C-alpha cells in the first residue's frame, strides 16, 4: 500500500521549465487532446500537463484537474490565471481512495494519470473510477517515473487496469517514464484478444525500459 505523497516543494520542481527539457508536455498530450474536448488530469499537482491541455482544448473545452492536496491546486489555479486559462479549468480536491466526480460519468474524451498511481493507496479503486469516467472509446494515458517505479510494477498496474475494463493498446516512449496508452476493453475486443493485450503490455515496459536506458546512454 502506497504511503508516500509528493511533497509540495517537489510540486514546484515538477511544474518547472527545466522539466520540459526532459518531458515536453505539449508533445506528450498533443496526439490525444483536441479543441472542445473535456479531459481529466488525475494527480495534476501544479498543472505541468493541465495548462498545455487547457491550451489544446481551447475556449470551448474543459480540463478537470484532480488532486488530493489542495495546496497543489491553489498553485495550479494561480498559474492558470496568469496564463489566461482559468476559464477552462475546473479543480477538484479528491479523497485518497476515490476520484468522485459522479457528474462526469462517461464524459471524458481523454484522461491522464502521470506519475501518480504509485502514490495511490488503492489503485484498484482509482482505476475503477477511471473506467467509469472515461468515454467508452477514449484513451487513458498512464505513466510512471522510471526512476522509482519498476517495469514490473507498471505491468502490475496495467494488469489491474484490465480488471477494470481497460486494455493496453500500445506503449508510449516518454523519457524517464514507463508509459502506456489504454482504452476501454469493450471498444478493443473486436481487434485485440486478451492474450494479445497481455503480450503487448509485456513488451511495453520492456520497450520503455530499453528506451530509457538508451536515453541515459546518450546523455
Ligand atoms: C509526483 S506528482 C505528479 C504530478 C503531475 N501528474 C506531473 O506529472 O507533474 C503526484 C501528484 O499526485 C497527487 N496524488 C497522490 N495520491 C493521490 C490520490 N490518491 N488522489 C489524487 N491525487 C493524488 C499528489 O498530491 C501529487 O500532486
């Protein structure tokens, strides 16, 4: 059971410009977020991804930013206001073991859970909520920091996500992260069998691991 929660001071570091050299948020969310979408940033902290998502959805879209630490959301709101993006951002403080947001059931066109699930004490409950919240054919981008989450732990999370109706469609190569794109099984079952999905998720962590090793080698 996870006990560590990202300290506020780390939140400032995670939202810093320096991080963009390693993980470009606009590029990472770019293929998935379009104008007028309603999107979820679960475990958003100070909005490293939420603000680029707010740019991408435009004035007709909405980014729902969820975190269990209100201090993170306070800073996010100030950053969004400075960037002129507050009108399309909604912040929600959630309890430790649930996302809530019942009013958004099936409403999200895209959901992001970046570097958060390893901090969650009941990932099964959170994955169940995510399964309820995303539209049936909408993608969920799941990523964990390669530094302190092993590929095996990510495999385990992906396996847990399958119990809540998700299948992994592909691995995503993001520096210093193990990342996977998931969708609800119902939309995928015609094209990907359970066995197939298992094989793919097996190669996903390996692919990101190799990618991260290569990146470290190049640096
Ligand atoms: C390591 S930070 C990652 C922040 C952001 N996703 C990023 O990549 O910049 C993890 C964030 O998840 C939040 N968090 C941890 N457990 C949570 C939970 N059970 N529900 C909601 N947020 C949670 C923490 O408060 C923290 O802001």
